[in-house]
């Protein structure tokens, strides 16, 4: 039998094709390294012991529970083609790997502020019951503020070997689970490795790193990654090719600095020289950059993802002048394909003239400040294609900035071989926005762009209601169906049977996806002023076609108000409410507004130092708040603070609601 080529074998591996299976080595919190033999009956206690035993084709299987790491996990040996080494959770069990130290033994410092001895390493992220606390540094400063800056609930700092905290409820910190980030969590540091179905929390400065060829992180959650004066990376692709993050949820990645661009939810640097790397079918949100870069990345494929609530959704790479990958040319060549990108300040952001050959094809951009933003920095990006995309409800669908010298300079984009056609535009502030000076722009509709006759821009584009469902897929009668143009794709990106504008209709595999409980906050109040009460709503909806959902116990809903300033600081206030559920079940397609249940309480925007305070007292803070929420069901006899200590999968709100200050 002829052997598969390296490229073919890699594509099968990345696609999750069956691989040769060796033996399983089991690890459990109750296991023993000395007395255990790695069997399911006698598991090891530490992951390191399991990895030490694993040979190509083997799996290290983690049983349910939490595994607190003392250093970043690295693999002692590589897998082989068709025989990767895998680290995975046991099927249908919740496994969490923690890069943090839990802080206990708090004593009162003064007033509402508590303190505890700091852990071994500097703390760069602190979390109370799974929610990030605010580090109240001053603007422009990157060091820990003095203890006097802890002037409101949910704030913390560290000084002279102590960590100081004012809890969100003003009670003792020992009533809560306080986690202090310390180190990275997992590094796939050798070829042909996999991690699957793991929850990686509280990494510093990274969560899940791929630094070798032919590696995959699949069906993992990475969250709560932190750093101080340098970048935070939730998922990180570096110095590798033909590797992938697939079906992952990556969120809540921040650093202390003044700019969201140094907080990367997913990041790429110096990679892709020997083949593409993939970010595929992932949910990416709550950070500075969705899929960011530190440069020198080539041929990154971002496809089938949902990216939202970030400063910049995707940033294609350019060259590096120093550090890893310096001197490498022909950077870029991203394929951004079939993603839903919404509620971002900028959807796809081009800011390097040395990025080339990037293709933005068949995406949906919704409610972005700019869907595609291109600016001239050491020239304009070359050979960029914006084709078959839907732009709806954006301030500007395309924002094209070359010069601010008072006159039009679109000819520079034509010279850079910029292509934009077969797109759909709907309800945007401007389809094309071309700044002329500070405060003055040339705004054009897609028809006006086409009528100019330059470079065939928007010749086959349309302005119409796209008629999409809640997931961005086309419904019957949508003008996007069959209106796309064929785009040459590489071998690893299978061409569709029909070319549509946007994501196209629901496919069979979409319809077969598991449906469950969804949370909507869309009917919540969209503005608030000082002293005002915010009317919040949390609507549960059962999207199962066959199964009912039990409504026993209590509902705990946490509302996250994050400040919507342009830099996407990690500044947030929360409001948490607990109500008894009515019992019985929520049938298929049924819905329940938790705000209608007895005991529901709405927050009042009180003064600084109160339980709830939204700041809007100067121009910097007056941009409003991005509101999201999470839901969990708890037993009625368990106190809230105990229920919140448990790590579990939460139901997150589907939308990001913008709340305006009055």
C-alpha cells in the first residue's frame, strides 16, 4: 500500500481522522503515583507520571476533578504520524487544569479591605468565584497601585509581600474562592501531540501553547489568562506549522497595560513556514484581540469561528524587525473564511504594509465599529481580497485610511491591488469610510463606490436585508444565496458546492448540532444614569427539539458590565441575583424570563464604594458598558458563596448588549 504524503497525513490528523490507538494511562485526583499502575482501577495521581509513561499512540486520560499545577505541563516525548500522544478528559467528565494558587487565611487589613500573604510569584490576575477582579492601576502606569487605591468592591492590589482585596460583597475573602494566577498551563512542545476536552484556567501569561508541528488543541476551554507589563495569550501558536486549535472556547485574557492590543485571546507569532496553522470552529471573546499576532506569522487559517466582544477581531500578521521571526518576509497570507464577527470595535484589522495576500471571504460582520479596517503603516497591505462578505449594522463596513492630508487617496488602495466585491451591505453608518482629515471623512454607499469605476470595487455587491437567523446563517429567500463568486482556495480549504455571500444556509451538520439551554438578555434596559435602577432580564430558552429541561433548585445569574472604552481595559462591575426556579420542566422550545420570578432584584447605580457603581463621570468613562451574563442552576440548600466555588460549564448570554450612560 502506498504511504500517505506528509501533507495528506497532516490534513487527516488535523481533521480528527481516526488514528492508531495504543493504551490508556489513567490519572485521578485520588490516584497514587507509587502504588498506581495507570490502569482505570489504579490510576496515577499526577499528570506528569502519566505523560512519562505515554508512548506514541497512547492517551493520558484524566478523571473528573481539578488538577493544580506547579509549573507548565510539557510533554517528555513526541508522538508519531497517525500515532499522536493525547492528554484528554475522560468522556463526559469535567476536568480543570489550574495555573493558579488558591489564597486562604485572609485577615482584615482595615475597613472592608482584607489581606493575605502573597504566593511565590507575582500575581498578575486575581479571581473571586471564577470572576476576574479589577486591578485599579492609574492610566498610563503598569505597576501595582498602593493599598489606598482599593476603594470599592471587586478591587485588589499587592504590596510588600501581601495581596489586598475588597471582595465584591464586602465580606471576608475566605467566604470565596480566590485564585491568583502564577504560571502557564500546557505547552504542546513536541510534534504530533493532542489535548482534548480540558478546561484550562488562570494561566500566566499563557493558557494553551502550541510550539511544535502537527499538534492539536480540541474541545478545550481556556480562560482567565493574565499578565502585567507584557502580553497575555490565552491560546498561543508559535514556531510551528500544520497545527490547530479546533472547537475550543477561549475568553477572558487581559494584562495591566493601557492598550487592549496586548491582550490576545488567541495569538500567532513566527509560524506557518512549512504549512498552515488553523483556528477552526472556535468561540473567541472578551479580550483585546480575538486572533492577534506579534508578527512573522504566515498562512494562518481562521474559519468557522464566532469572534465577539473584543477590540479587534482578527489581525493578520506582518514582518518583525527583531525577536522571533525577525527578517522573514512574505508574511500574512491569512485565510479568514466563514466566520461570524460581531460586537467588535474593529472586525479584521490591517495595520502593517508588509502583510501580503490576505483573503477575507464569506464572513458575516455585525455591529462592529469597522467591519474591515485598513490603515497605512509603512505602506498599505498588498493584494488584500474582501469578497462574499455580509456587513450589517456597522458604523463603517470598510474603513480605509491612507493619508489625512485633506484630499482623497483611494488611488493608493488601487495601487496596492486592494479588491472588494460581491459583498452585501445593510444598515451601516457608511459602507465605505475614507478619512480625509481628523474629523472629516468621505462616506460612500456600495453603489457610489461601484459607480466610481475604480478597480472594479463593489461592482457585484448589493445593498439589501440579508435575512439571516440568529447564528448568521441565511434563511429561505435571503439575497445572499447563490450570489457569491468563486474564490481560488488552497487544497486544505474544500471549496463549497455553491458560493454564497456570507455563511450560506444551515447545513446538515449544523442542524444536527446539539441544542440545549440558551440565555438571552436582549430585553434588558439599555441606558442608566447615576442613582438609576437598571431593569435587567434573563430569558432562558430550551432549544432542544425533544428533551425538557428541569427547573428545580435555584437560578444564579451574574451580569457583567464591562466598560466600553476604546482600549478595552479589564474594568468591570458585576451584579448577581439568585431566584428560586418554579419547579417542573421547561419543554422543547419553551422560554422563561427569570426576572418575572419572585425575589428578582435589579441593581441601583449607587456611589463609589457601594455594592454597585457604574462610573461615567468624565469623557474617558462616558462610552458606556458592554453587558453580558452567565447562568447556573444550583441546589436550593447550598449557599450562593459555596455554589460559586465550584468550577462548571456555564450558560452564557447569546448577545452583547451596549448600555448607554444617561
